[in-house]
C-alpha cells in the first residue's frame, strides 16, 4: 500500500521530464498520505513540450549567426568566416554572446569556454528561428 503513492510521484516526475508536463513536485505534495487540500493541483496536465508560436528576434546579427550555423557544429573561426567578419571581439560582443544569452545557440562544452574543440550548435529555439527565417 505504501508503494502506490511513491509510484505516482515517480510517474509524475518522468512525465515532467519526458513529456513537458508541469506536475508540481514540491515536498508538500510528496507525502505518502497528503491531506485533500494538498493533493489537488490546478491545471497541471497541459504539456509544454510542443511550441505553439514561432520564434523571432529583431537582432539581425543573431539571425545572420543562426543562418550561418544551420544544422552544423561550428567553431568561432568557422562561423566568422561564414558570416564574413574578421574582428573576433566584435563578433563575440554583438553576435555570439547575445545569441547564447537569448538561448538560440549553445556551446558543446559550456563549462569549459576555452576548450580546444569548442563548437557551437543551435538550440531548439535556434532551430525554430532558423525554420521561420528560411520559410520567409
């Protein structure tokens, strides 16, 4: 009998993780025998894993960067040559860092920014932006 509530919580955890559902898994909901007021969770069965709108940005540098990377893994030098820029600092300040900060691009080794094989790829948000730019 004591195993059933724990399995429900485990199932909810994996539904959050894999399906993008929003079950609230705070300690007060994970008691084995919660009170009725704690067992009711409002509006939690709406999955968020599928995007419903297109992603856009007004920053032309980010759009140019996303087009240059596409579906590839590129280093800073490779991206700069595709974009046609030569000044590394300006490229980092006005294109790459804003794209990473806004979640369009991510590094393969985020914990080691000076990794010798550091490359950049598009995130899911970046891929959506690429699709919306290519469809125009």
